[in-house]
C-alpha cells in the first residue's frame, strides 16, 4: 500500500487554519474547526478501502448537535468520549447525512436523548435494513472484545423527524440549514450548513482524494447540480462524508474528474467502443493517487449512461 500522510497531517495541510485539539485530550481523530465546532475524521482503512466516515460535533448553548455518528461502534465510542470531554451539555439532535450503515454506527449511543433528523425516505430505507441488522450486529460482536464492549446497549434507531427539500434547525445560538441532495449518493442525502460559521458538512456527494461510490440511481448531472449548489454557499470549511476536510477545492477536483471522464468516454463511444471495451481501455493517469480504485467501473458506467442519453437526445 502506498504511503500517505496521516489524516491529522492532511487536515492541517488542507485547512491551513484548522486548530487541532491535543491528541491526549480528545484523541487523534478530533479536530477543531471553529469555537464549538469539531470534526471526528474517520481513520484510514487498509487495502485501498478509503477512510472511514466523518462525524460533526457542534456545541451550542442549548446542547450538542451531531452530524452522523461514526462508521464503527468503536469510532462511535470515541466520538462519545470526545463529546463528554468537550461539554456537559446533552445531545439535542443527531442529523443523518445518508442512509448507509457506515454513517449510523453510533445512533444507539446518542438517540435518545438526541432527536434523530434525516431526509424523507430514511425511515423506509432503514426499516428495509432492519431485518438483517441483528445478524450484522452479532457478526460485529464476534469480531473482537473491543467491538463487543462498544456495542453494549445497542438498539435499532429510526429518525423521529424527516424533512423534504430543506429544513432549518435553530439550536441555542446556532443555525443549521439542512439541504436535500437529489440522487447524490444514497437513497436520502443531507448536507448541513452552518451559515454563521461558514462550515459545510457536505455528505458523500463528494469525497476527498478518492473515487466515489455511484449506485444505479446516482447520476453525474445530479452530482454536479448538488456540488454547484453547495459551492454557491461559499463555505470556509468543507467536511465531506469521507476523507480529510478541506475547502471547495474538494468539489472542484470532483467536477474536473467528471468532466475529463465524460469527455474520454464520449470519444471512445464515438470511436465505436463498447462499454466493456471502455472499461478495459480507459485510462485516468491524472488520478493515480486517488484511493478506492475498485469504484472506477461504476463511475465509467455513469459516464457511459450520460453519453448515451445525450446521443439519444441529439437524435430526437
């Protein structure tokens, strides 16, 4: 595996002004963005799997707002410990940025008392997942004594509040604006914007220095529409669902990747190449340093579908 800087170093480089809280106080994953605004940066995983999910910790005069709850039970326990060290305030809200389990590992630790907020459709999606959840939890319990201990008190949690296009939470002195991101990553995606602090938790519509997961319902135009909307907010800090926090450059890098990918796929289609041939022959050397290369075929699928749709539109 190619050596990379640690996430802590990557955060400091990309944010420049980010203040890192002493590791002995909150652990090496917790970083301060602004007064009362922290991010738990997910640890790197082996075998080019990319980093674990991020979690936002926002302290207000009326309590704590969490944005996601971690990828694993042990990460969620570390988040819980960090919150307890930061404040005696209770958890007021838990905002979910997507439906996938890698962002929900610690819901049982924080809700209740926290009110679980998510986009419309999250309840239905999580209910579909629930039948398989006990088996998943048992596998986790059997994986190690550390995980077994972290899962103490586990219970399945569903959102208490769902919203449609946009929602505003006023908690203490802070405002949280929730935006629905259509067809961006999961069945129901939410970006969380703190306008006074200019901090954006952008969900997994974009990830940093890695290829994203593109499922069948996700398409490139909707991804680009979402990133355009988020860029227009002019955030100072952008915290993606996975990867080191940074700036709007995270969006710009992704936009450049898709522009180049679609252009190359279009040229190969014009040359009469089939989708299978394109997957075998297409090269993107500019992104050799990006992680999660196993996701490239799905990205090519999305680019091919876009090119095919444009050709059909042109012919009509």
